[in-house]
C-alpha cells in the first residue's frame, strides 16, 4: 500500500504544478467499478460503471455503463457480447450539448504467458449509435489492446497496457491509450486499482488517474 500511496501523491503533485487552463494539461480522473460474476463454468456476467472528470474531482466529462455476457471456450480464449450506455460532456469549461451514446460491443480475449507475465490480447468491435444536439450518427470502431500483469507480492500486482482505436471512417486513427498501475488484493472477491493512463488523439492528448474497485463473485452452486 505504501507504493500505491507514493505513486498517487507523486502523480497528483506533478500535475498540480501546471497552471494552464487547457484540459490537455490537467490530470483528469476516472472513478471505476468493474465486476465479474461467474454464473457457471462457461458463463460470466460482466458489469461496469465509470464516472470520468477532466480534472481530479471537478469538471465532469463522462459517465458510462457497461453490461456483457462472457463465454469461456477454454483457459485461453473467451468471448464477451454486451452493450454500453454513456453520457459525455465533450467540452471543458464550456457549455456545449451533451453526447448520448448506446452501443453494442464484442470482445475476443486471448490469454497467454510471457515468462512471469500474464498477457491478454483483446480485440473489441463496437457499433455506436450517437445523438448530440438532436442529430443522430452511427459509427463503427475496432480496438486492439495488449495487457500485461506481474505479481510483486501475494496481494500486490503491477500492470501495463497499450490499446489502439481504429475507426471505420475516412480518418481511421481514433486514439491510443498507454498506462500502468497497481492492483491491491483485499480479499478473494475484492481488489483496488490505481493507475495512470496517457491517451493520444489525432489532435489532442489527455492524462488520467484511474481509481477503481474490482469485484469478482462466484454464483456456481457446489
């Protein structure tokens, strides 16, 4: 926990030194809940709720709700089908119409080992139905993410990731996310997450602190 506290204080202090008003130079925050609820040996219910801010605890940016059903083919490959609803305020210190979005998504996850690293390759397709200022738009996107984790102790794990977003549109590049952090195991069901993520868009960038709770439950009757 001392390592996590030091990481949090250091990251926050660095960005407090910046006084510019652009959101690119602010340390925003994602407050996250992610849940995995095992229904059977093959099926797992995935749940998620995020609240995101342009700054540490101010300047609301987005709330996002995710629900999916995961099917496990074997210990290496699994598939998730799900839906998302989100509300986004894309403006920073401005009054612009909110963006409302409903989407379907499909995840293909492939797990493997690289020495002592646990590795997940994730390919995510998304069909996005968006509404802003009474205008509707349908878009499609594919994401590829590489996620690595490595245990430090029995209860503390470090992780890193990189994920690229490609749009099925004229301007294909959407964004690239790179991040790292720590997972602290509290119990068999509960973990705490703290991390940093840098996102590069086609014209802008963002810095985000990620604070989360991960809940895993098992509903199989023995």
